[in-house]
C-alpha cells in the first residue's frame, strides 16, 4: 500500500492503525510512504501496489493528477482519496480522475480498516 500524505502526524496515524488492527489482511500490508507527488511517482516506478491512500492537497500539486495517471497504468491500484471536503463537485472530480473511494478526514481506525478491507477484496487480495 502506498500512503501519499504530506502531514507527518497523519502518516504516523496510519502506521499505528495498521500495526494495531486485528484484520489480518490489512495488518499484513506493506506500507510505503510518500510525502509528495514526486515521491509517490518514484515509489510507483519501483513497485506495484494494490491500494493508494491519496491525500488530495499536497505541497507539490493536487492528488487528482496522480489519480488520473494511475488510471492509465497496467497494474492499476485501487485509489482511495483522503479528503476533508464533502463538496459534491470535488468528489465528482475525484471519481472522474480515477478514485475508487473516499476516506473523510478526520477518520478513525475502524473507518480506515473497513475501506482498506473493501478495496483489497475488490482487487482479490492484498
């Protein structure tokens, strides 16, 4: 799983949730972290991932640019947008760019584990 998130505390939260979950599939995820779009692109060039947790507001651009790029790759991961926005037009733009789901900020552990489980099942595993 690739976590594209610029906020250190948010990355720490995801690491803690993955370490403490009782869901064996989610707990077994190998986590790669990228604080910028450039770091995310570099990580994706080196390895395939099944799920991308994608913050939409990053210091070097908008996460939807990466979502659109991922829509074109052969081993397309599931893309879950991390957003504090509930505006219908922003969600519609995310779907159009290739996002498969949304996780509203702030979120709790159960929400993260649930959405990861759903999207891993949709891919057929982890």
